[in-house]
């Protein structure tokens, strides 16, 4: 279920560190050029800091750019993303303030539990995508945060979510069986299980890392992958070669990725796998993580998800949508009241100026 408020900057990887050089504003996008030196807004006198806005805005863009092929986002799209981000931060601040007024609290145990879960999930993601094992210190370093800052961010997120739940209870939010069935019947395209692939894979990371390797290191990694392929073609078991060569986290189990939906696999794996027959090996594949070799084991075709399988997920999604409406209804009067909320981020005006200059 999509969360109503999601401000967990613990996992924002691309942020400016305190010791980084001042960025060249001329090269920044229209939103980043518009961010003032101080807060982007005040809510009842409490600042929404520009640096938090930038972290969330960059996270938003990274999420979008990981899903689309065209990386050249327009100024209009960026402004829309900036306004969306600002709205999320304003609503979170309003919810946190209201939770404080009502003396709603979250325990330190709840915050620590959520922190550890996010830490575990992020560490696992890094291992699965790059083969690199990272601990708490490395995660915090990438996020440019102290542990205390990360915990405070999570505490605010949990408070906002708890306040949203309270508002939902007051409005007697419910989702009927009829609403669930109607959504299922009217949106058949949403309930198609994508095809799946069962792959084995080997990963070789050029030294010292994929990000820092030179051409010579990439050539060596490619040669290692080619040699691994030759060993398998000569009769060795893929699993045995993977255990001896692969630097992926699943090397110990022979590089077996299991049967996974294609939308959960790296696109370059899917593209290569679609060209293979079962048991066939790919050519060496280069990615931002290193050099790969994959073997197709089996595939499964797309199929429809039954109503019984989809029922609870639909209910959760409809509940989230209704809760979002309730939160908007509560927060918008505060945002629109200039005596309570002052906004210093003039995105629409800056976009108009940019468009005017472009037409000269």
C-alpha cells in the first residue's frame, strides 16, 4: 500500500555532502535553481528546510528516471515534481504538528524497529544489485546523515502516518466489498501477472569498483566472464562456476535467482534472457554494477490474477486512496491560509520566466 507520507531521507543516495563544492547553479535544473538559501516554506512558524526539499525532490526524480527510457525530463515535468514534493513536505509538517497538539506519540522502540527494517532492506538491495556488502555506517555515509538525523526523520514519518490514521478513524473510513469488486471488474489490465524468468547469473565487479574502474579493469572483468562461460560450455556445472567466480550475494547457491517476474528483473537481464533458449548462455553483459553472464533456466507466460488473489491488495489500495483524500481535505485549508503557511519556493513563476526567455 502506498504510504500517505514518505519522508525517509535515510535512503537518499544522491545528495550534496557538507564538504562538497558549491554546485554550478547554471547547470542545475529549474527547480534546484529556484530553491532559496533558507527554508522553502514556513508552517505555523516552523521551517521546511531547503536541503530536505532537495533530498526529497532528487529522490523523486531518481525514481522516475529508473522507470523511463528518456532521461531528458522537461522543465514542466521538473516543476510538477517539485510542486508534488513541496506538497508532500507541507502535509507532513501539518500532520506532525497536529499529532503534537493532540499529544499523539510514537515510541522509541517503534522508531528503532522501523529504522532497522529500512537499514536491512537497503543493505539487501545494495548487495543484490551491486554485490557490495554494506553496514550501518556505510548506509548513513551514503545518505549523508547521522544516526540521530535518520531516526528523527523516521519518527516524523511515523507520527504523520499515525495522525493520518486518526483522521481516517474520525471520518469512519471504510472500503466495502462492492467497491473492491467494482474496481477489479473495471480495471482488468491491472490484474495481469507479468511473465516470469528463472535465471542463473554470474557477476564480476571490475576493481576497485564499477564506479571507479578504468578501461583495463573492465577488460579484465570481461575476460573473466568469457572464461567462466568457456568453462560452462566445456561441461562444468553453472552453479560450480558461479561459486568460484561470481561476486553476487547469491554466489554460494550457485547464482540461482529463482523464478522472478520480469518487472522485478534488471531490464538488461530481461532483454538478454528473451533472446535465449533454456540452458543457453548469454554473451558478457556490461552494466553499472559490473560484467554479467546469465543462463536461462525456464520462463512462465503472463496470466490473469483472480479476484480472490487480488481482493486484499485492492482493498488496501482503495483505503490508501481514500486516506489520501482525507489528509488533503485536512491539510489544504492550512496550506492555503497565508497567515499559517508562507511559501518561498516560486516554481510556477520561474517556469513562466524560463518559457518567456525561450521564446525570445
